[in-house]
C-alpha cells in the first residue's frame, strides 16, 4: 500500500526521525551574571537544573560548544556539574552598545545524542565613567548677545548602558550662565548653556566654567570638561577725552 509518493514503511521511518530530532533538542537553560565576574565563579549547576545524575556527564561525554570559538568564557565541570566562568567578561568589549548582551552555548551529550541550548545574559555594572570627546570646550560669544541665548555643548559619552549611563549634567556656579539638559532620540542626554546675564568685555573678557556629566550607577561616577568663554568686543563705547589731554592740546595750540 502507498500513500501518495511515500510507502508506509518509509513514512513511518520519516516520522520516527522527526520525533527523535525533537527529543534530541531539549529545553533551554538561561542564566544571568554580572560582567567582570571573577574566574571560577559558579553560574549554576547544569546537572541539577537538568535533573541529571552528575556521573552521566562524563559517561555521556558532555561538552560545551560555542558559536564563537575564539574565546571560551564559560565551561562545565564534569565532576560537579557546575557551569563556571573561565575568562574575564567585559560587556562593553564583548557587545559594545548592543543590548541585551548574551552568550550562547550548546551542551552536547552523546549515547544517545542530546542537545541543550544555554544562554548567559551579561548584566552591565557601572565600571565606566562619563567622558567628553575633548578636554576643552571653546566658545566665543559677542557681548551684544541678549539674555536667553543658548549654546549647545559637546555631549559626553558613557560605555555603560541604562541607568549606569549618563543621567544628568551640572554646571559650576557662575553669574552669567545656567544649564538646560535635554534627552536626544537615542536615549542619551545633551545640554545647552543659557545666557542669564549680559556679558561685558570691558569688565571681563574671558571666563572658565566646569561642566560635569553624571551617571546613575552605584556608586555614581562622573566626568568633567572645562569651558573657556571668550567675550567678543563690539563698538559699544564712545571715545572719551580726558580733561588733562584737552588742556595739553590747548596749551600746545597757544604755543604754536
């Protein structure tokens, strides 16, 4: 008897093969650890999590395979079943700005063949401070600029993510400028100087301010940059002749 293009024996074999494949790939195991966790730290116990006799790990030649074989950050202890950290994990080096940062492994068991997928999510810690792209921000502002004028400043960057990234800015107290902080489209923050009191070059031709970027980690980390403001002159003063100079010129005229 035949069913379409397949004979009954072949169809039965095909179904059995599919069922075997489904049995061979088992439920996933998921773990979370902080980056920079020390070597030999125990992430979990694979034998216990799979409810398996630990002795079967060696008997069935258990091994951990990784999608990326360049560096093995985690491995299994066949004697205890413990899943451990074997290399320092730097989330920023491993994943950059990619989130979430996940390491993926396969636990392979033989006799019979069995496969368990393991994912390890690397949690960010506050191990980086905010940094500005340059050590100095230079601004040139005319003394005729009215109050309320805004000047966008260079944005600081933090390699950490989420709450550990930049949360705010602060400005050193001064009599001329305040600070306005905004969120941009990519979730970062930038700020603007806002002129609160008019500048007068004749009184002060330049000034230095300190801008601080602050993250939201525990403990809080920060980074600073100096802002140098040069006040540009405008022709806002009428020449004034000194009385002594006028008297001198008058006397010279009489002598001639």
